[in-house]
C-alpha cells in the first residue's frame, strides 16, 4: 500500500484540542497530540490537513499566552508544500507582523519561514517588497531579537531575498572557497533592494538600531554583528547599492559622518566601538570576508577606488585590522592565496 494514502491518525483529537486552546488561551498544550500528528506528515498528506488545522493555529497564535513553540513547529510543517502567495491567502500580513513582534522566538521564526518562501521567485519577492510594514517589522526584529537563532534565521532570509531580487547580479555567479555567494540565476526586479536601500524610514531604522541608545549595549552589539555578517554577500550582489545612499543627513544624525557613503561605509568605519573586543573581531571578520569576495567579483574602477579608500580609513588607526588584512592570504585556501595577496596589495598600494 502507498504510505501516502494512509490516513493521519490523531487529527480529530488534535482538532478538538485546538478548539480548546482557541476558547481558553491560558491552557497548556498537550504536546503528545501535536507530536503524534507532526511525525506522520509528508508532502503528500499535508494538503488536505491545511484547511483543517492551519486556520485554527493562526487564530490561536494571535491570542496565545503560553510558549507557542509546539504550535509554531506544526505550522511550519504544514506550510512546507505551500508557496508565498498561497500562504498569504491563509495568514494575513497583520498576522505575520504580530508573529514577528512576539516575544516568543518560535513565533518569530515561523513568520520568517513564511518570508523565506518569497525568496524562491523574483515575483514573490516583488510582492513582499510592496508590504512595507511587514518588511520594516522583519528588519527590526532581525536586528533587535536577543535570541541567536532568530538573528541567524533573519540573516539567511534577508540575504536570500536580496539574492533572488537582485537586478544586477554577476552573470556567472560568485563563489568563495567552494561556497556560493551569488548564484547564477535570472535577474530579479530590484524591488526589495529599493525598499531597503532607498526607503528613508528603513535606512533610518537600520542606522538607529545599530548606532543609538535604542537597544541595550549587548543587543546593539548583536545587531552590529548581524549587519556586518550580511554585508559582504550583499556587496557581491550590488556593490553600488551598499556603498551609496541618498540620505546623507541620516549618516550625520546617527553616526556623525558626512557624505553619501552607504551601509557599507557606516558599518565599516562609523558603527563599531573598537574598544569592544567582540565587535572588533566581527569587524575584522567582515573585512576579511569582504575582500575575499570582492576579489572575484567583476572589476570596476569604482569598486577598486571605494575599497582602497575604505581600507585606508579603516586601518589608519587600527593596526590589528591592518595586520589581519595583510596576513589574510596565509589563512585562505592555497589555490586562492596568491591571487588574494595580489588583490590586497593592489588595494593597499592605490591608497
């Protein structure tokens, strides 16, 4: 017998339990009921269960007062076969925003899993870009959530969204040490890029969370680290977008520097307190990743001039960073070491 045709046992009991949770948000979930159903789920038997279970789970999450981890786990499994637009017919933008704002990391990850679906096609990414409040709430939670797993999930989702949406991607893709940074695929529409890099409120949000007293010192360090980790990949996709901004006044307000340098300049030169050892190590990792990746992206005079100025300014009073950059070729794979050494010397000598 085809196992996909075997009915999922325990669904009726779970439905009844969901009704109980819906009527009394203070009840504790019976984990065994959820686990018994979830362990039986496959892509083939999930579709008929979606209209039976997912709407109830969505409604419970809007008002639930206990840890929703078991609910979110089942919801993620049920969402597996669905694409982004199908999910939007079941869960509203407002419900996703509420899940992102939840103090429960499982709810944050559930919402980010939905947004991750939009990274599967340029058309879905374009739909998401039109949801300004959802994108803004996602970015705020990515930077401000104290849980490491939420930050890591947000970084992957953001990078993948900007990858699929990029309208200037390198034609042959980019990979470093065998790891794909920019995949060879058709160009996107660039709407997510415009939402994040050309929307004044969004740019203001990112700078404020990474540079002001909006967050605690510890959380601000986490936010800065998250921004530093995604920028090298984004710079490989669209170098111009991350190195230029129309909002010079926001640079002045949040980081006290003039000019139109974009998020790359802000993060590399004006964001980090170098007395904070952990964040300084993140900055060193950032420059090492940035230079390793930029060596193999298409050449342009703008790129080389920008990198030369960036490295010069960053290392002017930071001998630890300069030493790390100079010795980077010694710590890369042998087949790329010589080319990386030449690239770094070209940047240093053009200063």
